[in-house]
C-alpha cells in the first residue's frame, strides 16, 4: 500500500489526508480554524470535498495548503490531490447573462415620459402667463395723436354748430383760448392716482389728494395721462375748464397737451371764487 492510497486501495483524497492527520494529533476543526484563521465552514468543505461551497479554485488550493501546514502534512502532496479532485468535481459558476438583447433594451417607461412632458407643459404655461400678464400691464407711452386717442375712447364732444343758441337756463360757453400752447392743470375732486408721461418717459406717477392740483409741464412732448378714475379730475387750460376726460370708473390713456385739449372743443369758464 502506498502513501496515496487508502486501506482498500482507493486513492486518498486531500480531505482524507488532512482529517487523518488532524485526528491523529487530537485536534478539532475549531483548533485548525484558530491556527489558520480560515472559517470553520470552509475547512469542513475542504475535508468533505465539497468544493462548490468555496468561492473559487484559488481559495480551495489556498485553504488546503494552509490546513496541511497546520497539521504537518506535505502541502505539495495535498495540493496535487486537490488539483486532481478539482479537475473532476469543481464546476465554475456560470456568469449571469443579460437576457435582454442589446438592440431591444427599452428607454424610460411611457409613464415616466408622459409625466415629464406634462411637467414641461405646465412650466411653459406658467412662464407664458407670467410674461404675458407683464406685457399686458405695461403702460408704454401712446404714440398716436391725442385727438385720435380721444376719438377712439368716445370722448370727443360733438363739433359745435356756428351760431347755435345756448341750452335753456345755461350760460353761453366760453371759447377755448386760441393759439397754441398753454398751461394745462389737473385738479383732483377725490383721491385719484395718475401717471403722466410723454415721448421721453414718465413725468409723474402718484396719487392726488382731494383739491390737489398738478400742472402739466409746458415743455413736455406730447404729454398724456393714464388714470383709472377720470371722473375725479377737473382739467383746465389757461384757467378755462375743459370737458371731463371721462365720466366713469374706467381706465383711460388720453393726451393732455394744450393742443390736444383745445381740439376737444369748447369749455366752461372756471367760476370765480366766492368773495
């Protein structure tokens, strides 16, 4: 009988050699685990020849050699036996396959795509509403002639007929001072916000208190006014009353130059203050 064969003539396995040497020295697998720092379950796998329980062939060879040194067995002989056993019984684990063909891999799901599109549409709507509202609220100067603006707003009085008799019980209207230019004044009969601007930009933008007067600069180029309460403003040209800019709570933008107001027609003289 040779060293590599058992009592029945069957070649000894690496596990058998290691176990016999361990038991001959009265050692347990726990003792070998402490000496080699190899987990107990891996030592059991080496003794029982269950190499599939080990991470790889390299680990099996390394554990077998360390075990052999711990019990004083020829590690070369153990390694030779291990190689023979591993060549027969060890099966490499097959790598995981990507079962989905590369050409058929899908992108994001329809639900994710639809949600992204919905979010993008909502953002576009918010931006559109914000900027659209801002543009609608801009009070850019009106460049159209004042008389045309007034006509569009329906505020031009009818052209007086020459020689027409004054209304019953009323005083004869006084003519607007002839010529060009003149001082235009705006007097508030109640709290009213006004914005006066011309071709160069805003001249004033503030609230007039009841009884407060604002004189439109005579040097303004095509001055205009925007207000939401034209019915609370009295307009005079060189001291003569001009027809109201409006009679309702309605925002207007209208020219307030002397020539624009003169084009509105006749005016009623301002009553003299009580003595």
